[in-house]
């Protein structure tokens, strides 16, 4: 189990070092870093289809979150496996506290074949600074 966790962490670190956190578009995938206000616009315009994914710990999630968020703990040993069970053809907006974990999550989602994902630049901190809604 420890070897699996270390392998996953190593893969995440390699992906984070090798990738860019700026907008990336390929023929099959649209994975972008966006401001909190742009993410809010996506959520408002496509509310029925977009999944809002919070990758912070359950403790952080229970303290404060963006309304409508679903929590998948980045620190869980089976995080990549949990992501892999999600629908790949559904659009996602992903956030964490400051943008570090969500940036790493974007690399994993790209590798897993997700097609449309937005990463909130600056995480819930920038969401809050933009005056966007939060809930406890």
C-alpha cells in the first residue's frame, strides 16, 4: 500500500513538473486554467451539466466550500482511482485552497482522458477574494 501511494505521488509530481498550468487545448480535450470569475460564469451558463469538484480534504470541505461542490480528497491514497470512476465526457470545474492541488489534479485528469475541465486559478482563496458565494 505504501509503495502504491509513493508511486502515485511520484506520478503526480512528474506530471506537475512536466506540464503547464496555462490553457491547453488538444483535438480531444479542453483543459484550462481560469479565473474565479470565469469559472463562476461557466457554472452559471452551464449549471445543469458542469460538475464542481473540490479536491481539498474533507475537513476543509466541511469548513467552507463553493455551493454545489462535490468533494474528492486529493490526499486520499486512491485519489486517481476515484477520479477514474467519474464520467470523462462531463465538464468539470476543479478547485482546491490555493491552486496547487487542483493544478496537479488537472494533470491526472488529462492523463485519465477527461475532455473538458477548468481549474480555478488561486482556488477557493481567489473565489472568496472575488466576492463569489461560499457556504459552510
